C-alpha cells in the first residue's frame, strides 16, 4: 500500500502497545519521491516530539 502525500502529512507517532507495531513490514522495492517524503516526515515528527530514534515495525 502506497501512501498519498495527504496521508503522509497526517502521520502521527504510534506508541506501544498499538497492534500496528506487531505487523510485519514489507520489503522496500524502490526508493522514490513518495518514500523520501515519508522518511523526511518521520524524521520531522521525531524531532518535534523530542525523540531520539525511529524503530521500524518488524
């Protein structure tokens, strides 16, 4: 499932024990502009919330 720009802009931090954290991540097939935007948004969210790192789903 690819996220739209609108969905990326609405991202929020997910914290344990939310069930989504137990999902298996899909392999990245291509790193395109949309994925770059997602990564930048994740980093921005981390910094604004005084985070120290990002933990991917496994």
